[in-house]
C-alpha cells in the first residue's frame, strides 16, 4: 500500500462514519449501529478496491516480457 493511500484511508473512513452517524441521528436510527455498518461497508469496498488496484499494478510491473528482457540482457 503506498503512502498516499495510507494517509487518506483512515480520515476518509472516519469522515464517512461521522456523516453516516449524523444521518442516522437525523432519521432517529440507532446511531452507533448505523455508523458501524456504513464504516464497515466502506472498509470492505476500499479494501477490495485498493487490493485490486495494487495487484493489477504489480502484475503490470512484473509482466513476463519484462522478466524475459531482463534475462536476455543478463545473458548478453
């Protein structure tokens, strides 16, 4: 996980949790349960998105053609 994602991830989850808590308070829903539910959902979505992004980025960086080029350059 890169530094920018680490810096932005926690405040974003907290901010969305606070917003969802305020909406729950306005709608007279159990605030804590609603905030935890929304923050958990956001965590899941962000986790899957970040993991997909970094796996895709890693696959692009470690493509077979690159490793083949490196191997050929080492041999010559």
